[in-house]
């Protein structure tokens, strides 16, 4: 629990710029080549997320697409700690050890457990 609180604090303090969000299909956006996302059910909402080392590509339930940069704590991270991806409004964590659990939070709310969809 303390690790989740620390991740949420990092997500909120690392915020410097507004999120870059572009509704899908509105024209004018630059196409991105991203890994194939997995579906996750998080708190009654369905997200598509593709995790890479430095960024998580997210499609929100309304079709909005965004890239969440990985936030790294000063001095480096514990290699077993979950990786945090956030744009200061939307955040996902991904455990890279064990069960590869994923969690989601928005607007400073507590992280919710996500279940990977088949």
C-alpha cells in the first residue's frame, strides 16, 4: 500500500505540462506505430494499453488515444517496484515482477486494480 501511495505522489509531483490528448479519428493527428495493446477492465471501464520501456500507449473508453511517459523517481527506482506511466491526469502502473499486475488512476484518485481481458 505504501508503494502505491508513493507512486501516486510521484505521479502528481512529476506533472509539469498538460496532457497531450487527441480524440481518435478527428483528422490532423500524426499516425503512431505502437505495439499491439492488451485490453484491461479497470473499475468498470475498459482500456487498451500497450506498455513499452519508456511509454504506455493508452486508448480510453471513449476512443481518445494518449501516450503516457514513464515517470522515474529521482535517484533511480527499485528494480522490483511497479513502473509508473503518467501525464499528471491519467496514470497506469505495471508490475514487471511476479504477476505483472496493472493499476489505473485518474485525477488523483486512488489506484484501481485492472484485470487483463482475454
